[in-house]
């Protein structure tokens, strides 16, 4: 199975901050990488697929980059509604696998 | 808009089976794929498998082979996931998640989740 490792596991930030989360895969996955956001008690929401393609309706302050084994999710200016847990997920091979999550908390 | 509505919470005893439904709307159901993913309390996500919505093919995660069955009902645009021989560590929120339009192994929408509690 392809292992996905996110860092950091949690971070504290203020509204307006630029936030960067990284995800590394145990083998090359080309750009078969998605990012999703999950708030407590809610279903995940897909933000980005194919490493950098913003899903419809997702604010442009979210962006993704990377290919191969190293990927980044960036929130350019953190908003109150962005405090949540973020997961990366690879779709290169089955089983699909997920990072352990990065919890973004209010500073 | 795409909507995936799952059936309600279940409480089951060890050794029993559970069958969860996921009713889809807002897109062309029969040409799509549906994933099932679970999340144990306070844990990460675990992929269980994928089914083509026209019922043509399934692919199950190795961990669940022999215990999981995914089926569809195209007349109601509903996908089902049945997990048998339940154990306490099957306690989790189970999600259906729609496969992407351009590539079925992308996930683009998630259902609201169904909590399954396995307890004697």
C-alpha cells in the first residue's frame, strides 16, 4: 500500500495567516493527489484534485502543488471558516490511502 | 447539485451484518462509480472498495475481501454496502463517496456518513 505522510499533524494560526501543509507519498503517484477538508462531525469536502485543480465552488485562497512524491496545500489568507482538519489522499493505486490529517487551530 | 444521502445510524452485535444505503442525485448515476470509506472514532480514513453504479464491476480492499458486498439499484439510484461478521473494531462512520467524472479513483463528493456501532 502507498503510505501518505502529512506534516505538521497540527498547527495554530491566526486569521489572515498564510498556511502551508505538506504531504509525502511512499512512492511516486504522479499528480494523483487530492486534498479534502473535514470539520467536526461533518463529512469531508473535496478541495483539490489532480494535485492542483480546485473543485468547483472552492475559494481561490486554496491552492495545491506538487507531483511525484511531494505535495503542498496552501491557504493564502486563513479565514475563520477554514479552521478544520485537512487530509491528503492518493488515487494512483488501490487501496486508496489517506494522510493522517493536519488540524488547523485558532491561535 | 450532487447529493449523496445515506441511511441512518445502526447498532449491531458482534457477528451480525449491516447494510448501509446511499441514494444519489444530481448527476448521471449509471455512468459513475461509488467508493466506500470508513473512519473509526478519532482515526483516519480507510478505503473499503469501489463499485460501478451500473452494477458492472466491483473492487474491494484486501482487508475487507470476503466480508464486504457492494451492490446497486439503478432504478432508485442507490448504492448499498453490506459488511458481515462484524467486530467491535468495525465501529466507525461509513461514507459513500462519488468517483470523479474524468477518473473514477478520484473522489469528488462525500455522503453525510452513517455511524455503525458494534457492541454486545
